């Protein structure tokens, strides 16, 4: 449906995108994540024909959209766009949603039926005569989404559609996105700063960094097998430890300041690497808690900090290097650990993801 090849964009001397390449399939939900200023919004605006790339190609359904201007209107009508800050005309909800249909020459009777249907879909039935600018932020964003989907686009583009919304509004928007994709087969591309939202909604995720996609893959691939230390840090891997690959009894191990950690490494002996270990894969037990399961890495250490994180606690242990685990409050109480407690940290070699050190 959408193909980007070496797409570049600069504004004056500011380089935003340097060579974005990706292929988005018809009917797919594709999330673009990345740090602030990485070019997420710019990429969506280029796809939506609101800006022009300074290099590369964007094709939609095989059409080079920026080099075939005679096809521009037809391509643009295939797409709907929802922005982070919803724009509302100073009129009724009905008129705000009907505008795209009127541009397309749809008759008034059909417009009434379509607007009524889409308002029911977004949970705003009966809001037709409300003034759009009097609505809450979540309601206004649902009006913006209704305005985009009432034209039944093949492609729906959304730029951080739930930024600054309350959790209830976020859940409503996310449910709508999934239903639109499921019921209509709409191809959806959205940017988000909420990585967990990318996991919840997307079939695939693209991590945009330094003007290119640093990694594209399924949420599981991106969040558990990050392509680099930089990606790992961005997607929330708290434990990233530098070491050097060594051979140990015919299998791979990594030396971390004299501590040997067994891992499944694709790199040869002597390679400088970084170990990425998700906090939820790390177990903590009292120092006298007995042996861990066979085959696991077991490190002794001292609890350096216990920090509340919602219903969980972030427990950091000094094992010669700092390593963090996420435990429930009840688990921390059951283990009877506090700052200064002597503990054992354990994790499976399979839970250690090894990347080349940058």
C-alpha cells in the first residue's frame, strides 16, 4: 500500500529525515515510534502530501505521489489524517464531520446518514448540534477521527492521536483504531511517543532515529530483540551492560568486569558487546534462598534502591554492576528485602539479548 525508499527531508539547514525506507502492507497497522524530534510527524506529512521530500520516493498503490501531480487529488482522497491537536471549525459537530463529504459532492441525505453512523461509532451519538469547540479534548479528538473516517479512506494517518488525553479517552481512541482496521480493513499508520501503545495496536513497529528507521519489525521483535543499544534504551530495556565475548566450556559467555555471564551470542570471542536484559526477566531471592534453577545466571549482590512504580517496585541490585528488576509490592514484602539486603539475582541465558557495542 505504502512504500518509502530513501526518503529525505530538510528544512533549510535542518536535516530531519536522511533516508527512510519501509514498506507498509494493505490492511496493516504500522506504528512509528522514536524520540522527540526524530521526524515522525514529518514522515506522516510527506505521506499525506502536506510536505514535499527533498529526496527519495514515496509510492502509494504504485503511484509516485510526489512526481505524478496529475494523480495527486485522487491519491489524497484515499487518505484521512488526524493530528495531535485536533482542529475544529467554529460550527457544529455535524458540520465539522460533513465537510469532507461535501467536498466530494455527496448528497445531503447520504451525508446525514453517514454522519449519524460515524458519530455512533465514535461514541458521540446525539452530539450533532453541539458546538465543536465547546467539547473536551477527548471528545474533540473523536470528532477529528470521525471526520477522517466518514470519507471511508483506504489509509488513515494519525500523528500522536492520544497525546495529552486522559486514560479513558486514550482507551476509547485505541478501541476505535482497532475496530476501524478490523471492520473496514483500513491501512493505519500512526506515530506515538507511547511505546506501549505501539505494542497494543500495531502489527509492525518502525523505530525512527537520526533520520532513518533504526529497526522495523513486529512489536515482539522490536521490544525483545532490539537491533542496537540505542534502540534497546529507547524501548525501555533498563539493563544494558557492556562486556567482551569469551569462550567458556565450548559455549559463549560475556566477561563483564571479571563477572562471567552466559548468553547466546552471535558474536565471536573478543568482540565488544552490550547485554540487554529486560527487568521483568530478572528474579531476585534472599541470599539464603537456596539454589536457582539449573542453567540460570546467578549473581550475588546488595539491594541499592527500591523505588515505587505504580503497583510495582523497581529494585536495583549492585552485583559489581547495577542490575534492575521489577517486582510487585507484595513480592518485595514476601521476600522481606530492603535497601542493604543481601540477595541473589538470577536470569536465564536465553533472556540475554546481545548486540554489538556502539
